[in-house]
C-alpha cells in the first residue's frame, strides 16, 4: 500500500474546502436598494356607474347630420347636429358628413397656418403618431373613431406637401370644400333644426335604458342586491334599447359621476364624506380622487354597497354602465421595505444600512405597515435615509459597526 499516505492528505484538503465553503455561506451578507413606492389598501371588483345625463331627441323627418363624434367632449352651446327638412338622401348625407369632417380637420390645423407648417420633420412625426393611434384603434375594433384620424392624416399630408414646396397652399381646398358643403346642404333641403349642447359634457348617441334608474337621485337606494342585479342584467345583454322614431342622444356630465361597488364588511371602515381613490384599470392606471357619498347596510354575504363621487374625466369610461374598478381606501407612499428587514435595538426600530464598508443601524419611523411590508422614513435628520441606500437584508449577525466584506 505505497499510496496509503495520500489518504490523510486528501482528508485534510477536503476538511479545508468544507471549512471555506461553510464560512462562505455562514458569513454571506445580502443587500437591497432602498426605493420609494406605495402600499395600497384596495378592494378590486365590478362596479356600476351612475351619471348625470341630459337626454334629448331630434326629429328624423328629413336628414340628421351629426357634426360631433360619439364620446366626444362638447362645450355648452356647441352645435351637435343639423336636421334638414328635405327628402332623406343617404348618399348625400354620407357625402356631407365626409365634407364636414374634412373641413373640421382643416380648421383645427388653422387651414395650413400651423406653427409647424414649414417643419416637414415635425409634421411627419405627427403623422407617425396618428398612424400609431390608428393601429391601436384597429386592434380594438374601434371603427367609429378611425374616420377622425383619416381626415387628420390627410390634412397633415397636405401640410407636409406645402412645407416641402410640392404644393403652394391648401387654403383653396378649404374654400372648395365649403362650396361643396353648400351645394350638398341645398340638396337636402332647408335647415329645419339645429341642435346645440345645453350643458358641457360627453356626447353619446342613443339611450341605454338605465338613464332613469342610474342617476344622482338613485344613490341612496343603492344596495348589494341592486348592484348585483344591474351587473347581471348588463352582462346578459338585457339593456332596453329604444325603438326610436326620433334620433336620441345625451350629454353626460364628465366631471361629476358616481361608482357603486359592493365591498366586504371588514373593508368598509369608512364614513360618508371620507376621501378615497378609484382606479378604472381598463381605462387608466392612474387613480383618481373620490368622495364617499353613500354606504348601504350589509347583505347576507357580508357586503355593503359603497358609492363614491368622482370628479375627473377618464377617456372612454362614461359610455359604460358596468366597469372593473379598484376601490382604494388608503394609499401611502414613501420608502418601502419588507417588515422582515426591520430590527429593534434599544427600543428603537430601524434598518441596518451599508455605510462605507460597515453595517450601520439607522432608526426609522414606520408610517404604515401590513403583515409583510412597511412604509418608513428616517426617525431624525441626524441619521437620514435616502433612495438607493443599500439595506442589509440578511447576515449571520446584525450589529452596528460590523464590517461588510465584499460578496
């Protein structure tokens, strides 16, 4: 056994390697960057919209020509539609609608006198942006809004041609369109009625049958049973559509509407008048401020209906009755850490933060916490914390002044 002497050598080497490995894992220290974030106390679900709506009708004896788009915001007194008393001619009406929209597109671009009219690069950028919007609308199958971009892109293409010297001006085009409009209007007969917006808001074609049921006057009658019934009816498509011999439309107040949502009893630790936040995540990720205006009694499932008043316009929201909603009872922002990173030393709660090459205990004040996370701030100006501080998240031992070896 001439190689017998190698056995203790091998065992010695293995012992050294195991001690090194054990020391590495026992002394490993991990760090995490401190960053600002928020903790939300939120309940997500389905809600019902209650709106302030002014319903109106127009006679359809002749031809009704709309000059606004569905879901477009309008000012008080703004013209909405024109009714011509002549025989309805669908081809002429469609042609007139096309001319009107082209005129609007030109007037919105100041008939070629835009501040960027001589900047072909800027115009190309605007065209590219609108093309992106068109692609998004096609993906959403939103065909109604596509025509607006068609006229905008066409007008900007003319502007680009003027900027590059390929065309002298397109002001003559506007004159020609206005002349064409006059001839088409003559075909449709004299103007019988001009409809204007009585209040500012969002223009919407038609009625959905909920106007008298879901309005400001219905707020105090909202219960879990009623909310569930409306959601069921709407999701099953059981919305009353008016058999309209007249053209119906409405103006929806876009700065004062209400959302009714069924919430668990334990979440409803709030009172009427409290400020909350609402997020309509299908339309915008930004939460909007709201105020609680009604809290119902509980049902057998332990739910209450909470109605909150919202005051911020959210594009695309108001054409709906039932929407996905996140009710945010509380939102606290600041430096966010896991509660397991907090330590107590000498009756002070704090973090161990890397300062130079050592571990430093920084006392903090816990502003808000859940079981797993906390929002904190420095307990004093003498020992501040700042974004991107390296917080010690794990170590064999935590003590002030411990040397942190590079990992």
